C-alpha cells in the first residue's frame, strides 16, 4: 500500500484542465521531486493533492482512501502538511505563534512539539519572540517547515522550498528535508533547482504540459541524457 | 480655575466619551475588515439595533435595574449584545457568505453591506419611528458633580453615570481584546487569518469558525457602543448616519485591520471633534491682557460650528492619509 497514490489526475482552475492525467505514487520512505518546465503543472499537481485546486478526473488515495477534493483542514487532520511557495509564514506573528498555528488542530501537543522543532531548527529558538516577517529568507523557510511539522505529518508537500535562497541555505534546506524524511515522513516537492533536488530524490517525476514525461529514481533521471538535455540544462 | 474646569468638562470628558464610542465601533469595523477584507457599512446600524434592543427590554422591564441597584439599560446590555451578535452572524450567513463563496471581489460585498444598511435602517424606523427617546424610562440619569479642591474653582466637574461606565467598559473591552488576540488559541487564529488567510486554511484552521467569532465580537461591541451613546445622549433611530463616518475615519486613520490602531484612531477623531467645536474664547478671555487693546475676543470662538462637526473626521482622514497612507499603525494595504 502506497502512502499517496494519485492516478490519472485531471484538474485546474475554473474548468480549464492544467493537469491532463498525472500519475504519482509516494511511500513513507520516499522523497519525491517534481521537475519540469514552467507551466508544466508542477505546483498545480501539488495543490490538487492538497485540495487547493479542483480535481475533475482520476483519483487521489491517501493510505488507500480517496482524498480527492477534500478540504485542506481535513487533510491536515489525516496527517498531511503543505508548505506553499510564497507567503508561507504569518509575518506579523512571532516565530513561536507561527509554530503554534501549525499545531492548531492538536493544541495539546503544542508544548512538546515546540521543543522538538526548536532542537531541529536551533536558530528559531533565539528568535522565537520576533515577528517572523523580520527574519531572513532561510530562517523564514525554517519557520514555514517548522509550522508544517508541528502536527507530525506523515506526508509533507513542499512547493519550491528553496526558491530565492542563496546556495548555502539551499543545501541546508535540502539536508533538513532528508533528515525529516529519515524520521519517517514521506516527502513530495516541486523544485526549480532540479539537479540538486534530484540528487536527494528517491523518485523523480518529470512533468510537461500537464502529463508525466518520465518517472524514475532521482539518480536514473540525472543520468538519462534525454532528461538532462531537455530539463536539466545540459 | 473655572476655565480649567470648563475645559475638563467640555474637552477632556466629552472627548473621552465620543472617543470611546468611536473606538469600540472602529474595532468592529477593523476586525471585520481584517478577516473578511471588506468595509462593512452596516456596522453603525448594528450599533443602533443593539441600542434599540436595550431600549425595548428596558421598556418591558423598567424596574429591573432598581432591584439590583444598577441602571436598567446597563442590565439589559448583555442580552442586547447577544442578540446583536446573532443578528451579525445571521446577516453574514444570508448576505455576505454566499457572495464570499462565489469568490466575488470585495467591492461587491461592500455594496451588499450598503444594501443591508438601508434595510436595517428601514426596519429600525418601522419599529421605532424617527423620534429620539431617552434610555432612562423610569429612572433618573445619575449626575456626579465633583468639586475642585481650589478656592478659585467655584464650578464642579460634571460627569454622568453612563459616561463613567462607558469609560470603564472601554478600558475593559480593550484589555479583554488584547488578551483574547494574544493569549487565546482562537484569538491567535484570527490574527493568523488576518495575516495570511491561505496559510491559515492550509494550517488546518477552521476559517468558517473564525468568521463566526469575528461577527460575535463585532456585533456585541457594536451593541455596546450604540447603547452607551444612547444612554449618554438619547436613542435616535437614524443615528447611524452620524456614526458611520467618524467610525470609518477612526478605523482608517488608525490603520485598517489593526485593532490597536482603531482604538487610537477612535480617540483621535473623538478629541479632534470636541476640540474643534470647543469655544476657545472662554479660555482666551482670561489672558485678555496679553493681547493688544484694540483686539476684541469674539464671544464664540470655535474652529467650526457644532453643526459642522461631521467635517472634522473627513479632514483628519484626508490629512492622515496624505501624510501616512496606511494609517498611524501600519494597516493593510489591499
């Protein structure tokens, strides 16, 4: 049984299908990375899984139960976490309040989870009383990830977690994603920095025009000359 | 010293009274804006409605307060707050929620709220007529005269019981709101939704519940402001027209979507109004000898006549927005 199994997903905004039958399966030990050119429907697929984009065809199963078009708050209760690409923090709230909001549906675990998040992202501990909007880009991303981890999800969806970060922070974020995965959290993410992301990927999905083009392990995709030429910049 | 007493009575106290009423009203407007991102024009009518409820219950049980030693309208205020909160939720469910779910632009909901204003005003007039009434039906408004401990001051400071209660309630409401927004889970969820509604949804926050709580706060605070205004002066069924502008000015000047800004804005507008209609000649007469002899001090020296009081919030609004487009406290620019 796969953790997440999406089959022939069709969907988009306002009746227009951006996704034209996408398959995607993720287990709890997987780091899945979605790459592809602009407009391929990468973020749309992630949002479709999380109930933020209407799914008109196909099915999405979480532990063999359909979650097609479920409300995001229901999916959080089922153990999913989602980190949007931009605006992924509450800027006027403190770091600690941001994290507390992550645990909104599980208020009784807030205290222990806060400690775990602070030990996982030590820079956040000293900034915990600061408004999150005042932090640097990399620290904001830590807040965003910490917020999503507060519910102890089993599947984490990340939309371009390294967008706009310096190479140093990018590597830091990728390292953290691998650590989170090792702790037993399935990962599915969209990445522009395709090469670096595929390095850590156990599964890679190359999308183009709303369809699967290649699906393989990250290493195989990196070594595939066709993929390298068309999607990884040679 | 009598001049000082005159100043305290006519500026310090009356500014605090109108400032408090505007502040409580503006908090509601700003909360609704911060959660639902639209300017709720029917807010002042919810204030009138709340006051009308208090009047109705006071008329039904005029002696109820005397038994407990408090003014009857004050005893009826909690009931009116609950009813007005339900009215607010009901209005949202019938008129604004369907529009929101259609994903219309905020301006459409603003226009809908204008429609609700006209409807509520019609209903209020239908049941209450157009004449103004005193909220004190069988009781007398308690007036406190505090003598100043100076020989030169022969006149007392005058403050009425509803004015004292209003100021105490405003302080309590502000402290309560502060604790609610910063200490409770629901209050933080409200701030989160005002900060980033999409992320609030993604975090598992039940946004429909936040909306309901917002209306409960806005409705009950509106009933409170309306009741105190009516207790201070009288209940006029069409008072919402005169309230709407200062309240919106207070909310915008303070920084829309910012509750503390609404409080600051409320007092700014309240004091500016009272200062602009204050008759300065009484104070100036005292220092007449400083002026050249040919200069006469007119008997009435106010910045604007009290019938033009309503221009003051307009003026502050324009001035502040030119100087600081997002308000005193940085509000949301949407």
